[in-house]
C-alpha cells in the first residue's frame, strides 16, 4: 500500500489505500503481539498447572490465570473468524495482547527472582537449567518424584533410599548400585522441610559429607585390624581408595625415616599380587570395580616407591617424595584449616603435594574407575595443586587426546570434590557465565571449562573480572561477598580450571588480565599407554605384568 500511495495515479483511490494500510498495519501488530504472547504462554502454562507452584507464587499465578482466560477467549474469537479481515474487525484484540505481554514480562521476572532465591539457598541448583529446576520444585508433595533429578545436583548420587512412608532418607545410592548408609537420617516431612525441596536437599548434602567422613574414619581403624584382602571389600570404593592412600603415605614416611624403603617396596609388590589374586576370584560387580581402581592406585604407589629406591631417597623431606600426592588423616583440633585459618573442629584429611595443601572434600562420587597415573598426570597434578594453593586457576593446554579434561576431573576425584565440566562455545554470554560462577563459589565445586578459548573475546574480558572477584574473596577468607550485585556465601574450596587447544582455527587469544589468573600446564602426547596396559594385565594375569615390565624396560 505504501508503494501504491507513492504512485501519481493513486489519488482516486487514496482513501481506500489508506484504509487498507491501517488494516494491514493492525494485522501486523496483531501477528507480532499474538506470537509473543503465545510463545511465553506455552513456556509458562505447564509451570502454573502445578498446584505447588501456584502455592509458592500466588501473585504470579493469579496474574497468569487472568492472562490465560484472555488468551483463550481471543483465540476462540480468531478460530470463529479465521480470515484476516475478521481479525482486523475485532476491536481491542491487539491492545489486549500488548497488555498481556507486559504482564507476562512481569510474571517472568517474578519467576526468575523466585528461582534465584531457591538457587541461593541450595547453590547446586545453579548448575541446572530452569526447566529441570521447575520440575523439581513442582514435586514438593511427593519427595520421591525428585529422584530422577538427584544425579544433576550430586555427581555420585543417582538416588536416595526412603523409608516405607517416604518421609525419611537413610542412605544414598550411586549409579553403579553402591549403597552408603547415612550417619544421620534426613526427615523430609519435618515442619521446616515439608514442601521445601531445597531445604531437605541441603540436609542431604551435609549428611553425605558427615556420613563419608564417618565411614573413612571407621575404615582407617579397620585397616590396621583386618587382613587387607577382606578389608577392601567391606567398604565403599571411594572410602577404600582414600584409606589406601592415607596408609600408603603414613607407611612410606615411616619407611623413609627408618631407612627401610627397599623392604617396603617388597611389601607393596606382595600387596599388589594379593589384590590381583582377589580380582581373579569370584567377586560382585561392585567389588571388581573397587579393586580395579585400587590396582590402578597401587601400581602407581609401587612405582613411586621403586623410584625412591632407585634414587637413594632417604628422607621424607626430599623432593622425590614431597612431589607426590600425599594424604594425611587429622584428628579434631590438630591443625589450622588452610581455607579459613581456624582449628579443625572434626576429623579431616589433608592432601599435599610439594608445598601445596588442600582438604579432602568428602563429596560422594560413587564407585568409579580411576585414571591411570603417568608422569604427565603427575606433572599436571603438581601444577594444578600449586595454582589452587596460591588462589589461581589451572590451565592445561595442548592437543586433543592428551588428557587435559580427564586429568582435571581425576584430581577432583582424588580430592573428593564435585567437578562440573562445561563445554564452551562462541554463543556464551557473560550473564550465563555469571550464573554458573554463582553456583561455583557458593557450592565449593570445581569447574572445568573445556575449550575455553572458543568464547568470544569481549565475553572473556568480563569473565576475567568475574573470576578475579571470586579469587579476591577467597584470598580475603570472606564468608560472603558481592558478586554481580548479589550477596552470596563463599565456600573456599571452589576453583576454576580451563582447557585449551590452541592448534584449532577460530580460537580467541586470552586477554592478559585473564591469563594472569591461571597457571598453564603444557600437555603433550601422553606416552603412558604402557602403564595402562600394565594395569589391565595386572587385573587379568599377574605373571604377564612382570613379563611386560621386563620387555618394556
């Protein structure tokens, strides 16, 4: 119509053309506003169908109900007169949709604020998208319906065990089927927890840590009393590996002080043969996974001691020993915590390498295999641990397939800390990253940003400020801090790791202010295949392992 109006021959039809222009512009507004309402309505309608959400968001629910009535009435009107001219003749339809869009924006903001309060109370919710979080919050009447979402909040917990009335949680269950009983029960039906998923999930998190601490403590005591071959199948896999490392550290230190490292090497070889014989016997699937991981750790432990013998190391203060990952069990009130500077109020496990010390996190991670430790893995561990102790992040860098991400994840396993892997892309923005960092800082988890240099340069500059804000709060040993305008609590065990492959095209060069926050670790081609082969052979056939070592050497 605008083209027709510009014609010199339009004058006889000018009023009719103007009328058509008004009608078509009205129809365009109708289509735009209708699509906007429909898009938002489709997102919110299943949310506000839940009685629990209605109860928790009464104002937003009432507003949506009003819009829902208007939207349905207008859609029936359009259905009755589907022609475009019939829609144009309907008075006030565009105005109704514009009003609905304004109200829907307010409802969405209210919903966003509501989800933010839930995430701040239980920070692991920051790692879930809005749809998953709303699915959890919509099931407050029946706590068992939260089960499918447990693994999204807890890396090692696939489900929890309820009592017959579904009011008490008394155990956690891994994806492999391993059951760990809780030291204290979680009452989901108590006045404080009833209808508040986030509150009883906080209790589950605390009880998980307390229970794992208690089981490791009992395992430490039993190790000295029971035969090793029976002890290792009586406890959860993660507990067995932690206790194994604690006693190995203690025994190596004693052997070094007594100048009997060669004798201890023979003992380790015999222990390894005993475990291999046990693996070749009749075992449950869970026990076989536990012992497979134990062989992985024990082979590395034996090799470390063999190197100590070859290098004539005679003191526990020499670098060859200090450069290994060492575990020390600490009784209450026996040391000052590295994160808060306060005396430890309960039993703890310190993990040290060179002059860096971190605390074992007691996050339940299930019964899973462990990464084969090679010289490259050891070097990566030293770099990352040194970076964390100085309040920096770790930045493994190298070609694909060299174990950058897996080494970071395995160190998190070794320290029993949740590690969230985030695959980066050029579509990420700083607001998305801010939400992730909020969860990271307030939950104490580690993250590993895979292919970090895919992110656009302008976003990386903002991310540098966000990471620096968290690092500064950790250095100051703050309990809470302001992050992106929100006050959040700080769990100082949190750490940011990035991996990069600079060889790929289209990668961004990190800004200098971001580079300064990380300690790089060059990861080249990993020649540790022979170590992995040795462990597989050790699990299957001990004599073959010895022959393989002789051939390799």
